[in-house]
C-alpha cells in the first residue's frame, strides 16, 4: 500500500536523522506530545523555532562583527538562549555546536567563535532543510488519515 | 467556582474553586494551575503542551513582569510557577524572590544551564525545584508534589502554633493530602501534640484553624507595624511573641509573625551582604527597594543568609554572626539599615493578608542557602552527581552546596572546613549534607561545641553544613522555637565563634536538610524529607530516598539517607559522625530529651538506623534541646530551646564526641526511636 510504504519511508527518514546525530531524544518527546488535538504539533514547534532563532542568529552575527572588541558575555548570553531553544526541539548537532561556541567564548577566542558559528549555521541550515522535507513528506503521507496516495 | 462534588473515590469530594482558594479538586493533580514563564517562545509552547498533557491548567507568559502582574491580579489563582532563569526583562531569581515574598507559591526554575552555581543559586533563592532544559514531560508530571508539600508545611505550621485541639481536631488536609499524607497526618498529629507539650512557648496556642490557615498577606501597613515592632525590640531581641504583642493585630498569630520574621531576616541578610545579588537585579521591581536590598545583602555574606534560611536562623542571628566578624555594632547597623528598606521591600501591593507560614517557608526557601558557603565544595560534585537525576530535578536542591563562604562569616568558614570532611553532600544526601549539624541549634551553643565536634568528628560539623534548604518546610520547622532560640542565640553568640554559626546554621539547615535530605536523594521523588518525617512517612522516605539512606557508615553524608532529616544541628550536636544524618537529630531528641520531634515524626522503625545512631549520639540528655517543636520537625530537633545553655550543649556535644563515626555503623541498641522520650 502506498500509505504503508510512505509511512515506512517517513520512518526511515526520521531514523536517518537520528542516525546522523541531527536529532535526539527530545524530538521524540515532542512527537509524543502530538495528538489529535495538535496533529501537527512538531512541525509547528520546529517552524516556531526556526523563526525565532533566526533573530538570535542575526544578533549573534552582528555581535561577531566586532572583531576587535568582541563582547563575549553578550555572545555567551545569546548563545545560551539559542542553545536552550535548539535543545528543546532536539537539535543535537546544533546544540553541540552551541557548546563549542560557548567554550570559545569563555576562552575569549574570537576566531574560534567565528569559526564555530559558521559551522553552527551550516548545521542549522542543514537540519532545517531535512526537517522541512520530513514534514512535507509526513503531511503528504497523511499519518492519521487513510489517504491512499495514488502512485 | 466549580463545585463539583465528585463522588470520586477519594474522600474529599470538595472541589474548591479553581481560581481561588487552596483546596484542590479530587482530581488532583489534574487541574493544577500552573503559570509558566519563559522568554523563549519555542520552549514556552512546548512546556505549555507538556503541561496540558499532564492535565494541568496552564497559563503561559513570556515576560517576568507580566507574570508578576498576572499573579497579583489573580491572587490564589495559581498553584505553582515555573520560570526560566535567564530572561531579558528580569532575572529569574528575582522573580522567584518576588513570588516567594508576595505570593508564597512554589516556584520551579529551569534553564539550559546546568552549572552547579546556577542550580545552587536556585536553591538558595528558594526555588523548590530546578529543571534542566530541555525539559522532559516526566519532570513535569511530578511538579504537583511541590504544591502539596508547601501546603503541608503550612498546615503543619498552623498546627505547630499550638492549636489547642490539634490532636483531636486536626483534620487531615483535604483532598490533595488525603491520599498520600494520611500517614503523615497522623504523624503530624502526633508530633504536633508532642510538640505542643514540649513547646516552650505554650502561649501560642492560637486557635488557628487546624486546617489551612488563611494566608496572611503582609500588607504595607502590616509590615510597617512589624518593622516598627522589630525596631523597637531590637533586631536581636525581636522574638515573634513580643513582636506580636507589640503589633497588637487581632487575628495575627505568632506563627505568622515568626515566619514573616524569618523572611525578614533573610532579607536583611541579603541586603547586607549577599554578593550574589547585584544591585542591579533588584531594580526591576521594587525599584529603590531593590537597590538597597542588594547592597545590604552583600554585606553579610551569603552564608549567614543561607543559614538563616536553612535553619531559620533569624536574620538577626545572622546579622549577629556577621557582626561577630565585623564587630557587633556593624551588624546591627547593617541590619537596621535595611529595615527601612525592608519596608519598601515588603510593601507589596498585595493587600492580601497572608498568614505567614507559607511565607516563612518561602523565606527560607528564598534565602539563599548559602549556609554552606565556604564549605568546601567537595561535596558538591558528589551531590551534584547525586542530585543529578535523570529528570533533571536538580530542583531537589539538596545540593546544599557549600558555596564559598561569603564574607564575614568566620563561623561559616569554619563550618566549611569541617564540612568537607565528611559529609557534605558527598553522597546523595546532598541536601542534607550541607547542613551543619546543629544539634545545638542555637548559635550559642554551637560555638564551642560545634568546633569541638567538628573538629573531632570532623564529620559532625560537616555533617550538615548549613543546609540550603529552600524547602519551606524547614522554615516551618523552626518556626517556633527557632525564633526564640535564635534570638537567644544571637545574643549569646560569641563573636566570631564559628561553631555558633554552624550550629545556627545547622539548625536552620536541619530543616532544610531534612527536607532536602529527602529531596536530595538521587532520583527519588523530591518529597520533602521533612514532610516525610513529619508525617512519619519515613517509610516512604526510606524507600524513596535511596540516596539519602542513612548510611551510618557513610560519614560523609550526614544528611544521608533520607532517614531523617535530622537537623543539622542535631548532628553537630551529637558530634555525630557524618552519618549523623537525620538520624541524629532524631536521636538527639530522644536522648537528650531534646524535643526532637523527630523522634516522633520519624517513624521509629524507619529511622532505626538513623535514629539509632542518633540515639546513641544523643545519648546525652543534657542536650535538651527544646528546639522548636516543629511538627514533625523531628529532624529539626528542637535543637535549642531558647535557654539551651551552652554548657548543656557543650556537654552534650562532648559526650557525643565519644561516639565516633563508627557509631553510625551500628544500631544504637540502647536507643530505639521508640524510646525517645518526646
């Protein structure tokens, strides 16, 4: 059946996200919260996350521009927020990058901060793409409906 | 609002209006009214969904100021608050303090930051729990326990105050407590009865309703009257009884005053020297008040505060202690200075009259548990480890981390020294450990004794480093006698007598510890140990407190084992080896005729280990600590009745000394908890 097939495929997609270390247990927690009352809860949360965190990202970018007088405290604070957000959706790799960034911050290593932030943004964007694909597929698969997708 | 008489199995079929009143419906914890504050919209939404899934009634808020407004508008409209630590408009800890003072609701802090210091800060500020983000739903499922606990404490306080008919009339708290606290209630009854007998102050048998006492809200005028009375008496001599008399406010009970006094003292301490509270933090709400608040607290170092909090060491004592370091006059000055400011601080807008138990608790909670300041943090790591439960309930905050002793507290410093030795939270007991066993309870006594004890046992002192007990329960425990004794101790507190501090702290900490002890245990539900004790739920406690288990063998954790939250003071007193753990306090009471309600509260059977240890240790009857008879405060060990002479304590301590840590190992044959003369 197509539905089964697509569900299996969806499951495989998700599994690969976990296998690649992009997502962690927290994501499953979110999925468990999803119910009939909020059938797209996870997607909504992730969307909210990306929208809100983009603001943080640009703030950090801005702060990193001051190469000569980098305000590490401020950066750390911003990154702390970002980390909190990211961890709440289960973005494992992004969270790891956040930790790395904070270490550089604490060490006062401006270059390190800049580099690690570049990496962080990459991970962040990669995850976004993958999750978007995942949700799109999920919607198409119609988890709760018995939609029979024509081949 | 809703009156549903559910015949649901449970006994109480009363459903109290959800929006007001304190009773809960039969479906408790479903319907728990939670206010969640977090500036991160993603987290906020997730939390809301999780809480809804737990069947709680959720209100979310993304700004602290908004949250406070909401809380003020809807008095009694919420049961518990969950707040993030880092917020743009106001520091989470500040919010925590405000809530504690104004509404006295249990507050859970959360953060992605799991650093020990932050968690400790949460404890010292009185958070009843601390969750690490990302928060899992499992962690939220149990938050109702904090509500219950707090209510229980308030209830207990009420009882403590000496309701005449407590024994008989006392009805178990309806609804929420019904199920799980039936045994506790009995225990409490028993304890309160005993306490009543033993209470030094028999006067306060107000006839406070046995059940939930209406919360007294300290309005501006009321607080001003209070402060005036305190000023008149002198911060050192301000005992609740006298303050009550001076205030002459009908309907106000001694407990109310006592708990408010405790909070007040904590505030003073904070003002005088809590370095951790930068002034700027204070500015958010109270405006000028904050400023003054911050400055003052920084003076006194946190240790005292913690002590105060934990052991309900009256602010005065703390102040005194500090003064010891600085010279008495200074303290006083410091103390008085904030008085004015304090007024401001207290001039909340809530017209609500709240009877103070809750507040008191809160105070203790909110006050930083810096008791352990200065106590080497060796414990911490362990504690943390212990504390670190999978559910991130650092909130259990048993961590009484002994932060670096802050200023002026020579006493505390000393304590810390001894602390590392053994107990400090080394093990799960984290919460308890920090408490300095304060068998002496009173600072006075401990001075000499604690030193000795600490020195000797090494553990004794360390057993209970001043516990940071945010747990309100502690405050209740010490509610009574504490005030008194502390007052006394303050006076006699020798300058710079470190031991005193220890003892003092321990006293306070006992409670904290006790509760925390239980809480601290790794992984177990953060029931306040105290509660457990009081309610003689030791069994539960034991079971749950695997971490806390009273390991006689484990010296390090005086607080160990949830056996009993033997008030730290007891521990010290007894010179207990680190194992002093709550058991000590219990024994203490037993032996020393101390009125450690612990004995009573703690199920004799359960605490066998602890009790025995304590018993042995407490053998000394000389230690009659008539410590407050806080209900079930058994752990509290009524450590030091007002008149506890130093000599008594000294002798007690010395005697105890004989009992080395090894004692802990064995069961005290001679003393079973049952024998504890209470």
